[in-house]
């Protein structure tokens, strides 16, 4: 079961349960009804032009902005360059029902998302281990550096170099 609808100047082939991104519909919350249905197929391979009563109903999943598109204008040999960016707002709609000629085709129920396990506990253990390692290596490094004084280093260097000839 699918339908072809027109929304925002574009055509979409939709089936119950599909998610489509249409141009942003301001002030639309909850359900959106698409009445501009171009074609409907109840059986696979069978396409029919619907009567005036055909409609497709969907629920708003999210509203957002698409990826940035960069537009670069320039004129050669004239040192003119202009860069513009654009992010198109969209509304994501899940198709819940397709109805025509007294028939209704509903989308299957979406299973509720399982809560994600928190990784904070694992992360806190790892940060503790890193802090302990850092503290141990820092203490060892300072101890080895402080054991030799600057005067010892100077005398050691002087002993290595041969005396200059006159």
C-alpha cells in the first residue's frame, strides 16, 4: 500500500510508517493532513487515481534545519568573491494513515524506544584510573629530578670536557 502526494512543490511516494522531510510547516503541531493525493495503490503493481476524498495523515516527528549549503559567487579577473550559506528548515512527518474510497490503511505501531544504558559509570572509573596513573608518574618524575642538584650537573659537564690548549 502506497500513495503519491504533493507537498511543498515536490512529490513523495509514501507508505504507512514512512518518515518524510517536507518544507517547514509553521504552526503545525501534532497531525498534518495531506489532501493533494495524486495516486494510490492498494495492491502491489495496481495504481489508481483517487477520488476527491483521498487523504494521507501524518504526525510530526521533529522540526529542524538541513545541512548547510554553501553558495559561492565570483567574477573572474575582478577580485569579486562572495560566499553565502543557507540551511533549509524542515518538518519530519511520519505517515500514520492512508485513506481513500472508504478504506483505511494504518501504520504499524512503533515500539517504544528502550532506555539507553548510561555509560557515565564506566567513564568515571576510567577517569579515576587515569588520574591515579598521572599522580603516580608525576610523583616519580619529580623525585628523580629533585635528586640531582644543579651544581652536580655543572661539575659533571666540566669533568667530561677536556681543558682548552693555550
